[in-house]
């Protein structure tokens, strides 16, 4: 015969449990890729064609050669006297398997022989819908179990996706709160910077006012105590209002006692009138103590 026949097709295969037991791997699909079939076609010179499936002698009934890979199919010439009508091919490979999780991938294979059979049950392709009666109950059960397992995995993945969506929503809300807080912090920082700018602008005025107040204090201290540095030191930390009140009172007292403005060492000192006006001196001393203790003079109190 000159027309090449399809020997094998790219796809996934579910074998019977005995095959998996002999192969020493778990029951799940075995995937045969384009690359795998291309390598088989390139390195296979030919193989025997044996009639099997119930015939234990595996009679050789022909020869298979001139392998090619064509559009996902492994094709070859078949030389045999057998009637091929209604028959199929089940090539027997020697392969290694890569575990890909939900399936095995065949690689580094070698074609040992090709089986001619009317029911190639061990080589039903998962991506083929024409299995029909060739799919025995055992294979159907295996496929159903795998479908249920896949559905369970899909349900778990969907639940996980839903949970992650909720987490993402909560993270997005948290990010919005963080953005709002950052915006408020930025506003506060701007206000703070504005206050700092205002403060810096007021510093020269504050320093000038402080200088004026300091000068007035010294003037009032000199007016009140003259050259008495100890007295000035004792009063220097008091308010300008107290010091000026004391200075004015002592000035009034000195004038009442006839003491010159240049002599501020003591009440009535140098006037020769201490014995004549003791009541005025006592009054000045009492007023001095009240001012020093923080009491506001009566003539400064609001009516």
C-alpha cells in the first residue's frame, strides 16, 4: 500500500490501571506533544506490525516504515495483507515521563512496535470524541473521577479568587484612608510652615519690642534705685509694669520727703527729715514690699 496511514496523533491519553501499575506512575493523562512525535518520526526506520488484542502470540502481519510527522499526526506506510477496514493502530513506545501536575508529558521516546487492532482501547485520545464503544467502563470511571477532581479544584480556585477580591477591596479602602490622612498631614504641614513664616516675620518686631522693654526697665530701675546694682538685680526679672509703678511711687515719696531725683539710694536719705516724716518712709517701705510680692498698686487698679 502506498497511502500513508495515521499511526498516532498529538494529544493526551488515559490508559487502563494495569498500564499505570506497570509503568509505576499515578493515574492521570499522558500527553504526547508535537515535538515528541517529530523525534519519533526522525529516528524510527521502521517497526513490525503485529496483530494483537486477544492474540497472545502477537503474530507479525506486516511492516511499518517511512515515518513522517504531518499536521499533528505521526503517519507511515503500512505493508500488510490484512484487511485494514475498521482497524486501528496502537503504537507501543518506550518513554520517560515528566510530571506536570495534572498530567505527564512523554519525552525521549522510542517506538518498539505497532499493534493492529479493532479496539485500540489503551490509546483513546482525550481530545477525540469518537471513542464510542472503545471506551470501557474502567476508563469512563477514571475520566469521571478526574472531571470531578478538576471541578473541585476549579471551585476551590474560584473561592480563593473571591476571597482575594474581598481582601483587595479592603486594601483599597485602607489605601483611601491612608491617602486622606496623608492629605490632612500635608495640609497641617503647610499650615505649620505658614505659621513658621509668620513667626519669622514677627521676630524682628519682637526683638525690637524686647529691646524697647529692656531699655525701659533699665530706665525705671535707675529711676527707682539709682546706682544700687544689687537692688536693680533683685527687681530686674519682675515685669516692667511693677518696676515702673515702684519707680513712680518712690519718686512721689522722694518728692514728699524733699529728696532730689538724683539721690535714690534710700527713702529720706540725706534730707535730714527722717525724724520729721517717719510715716512717709514707712508707707514707702510697705508699698515696696507689696509691689515685690506681686500686688498691684491702688492707683493702677481699674475703678
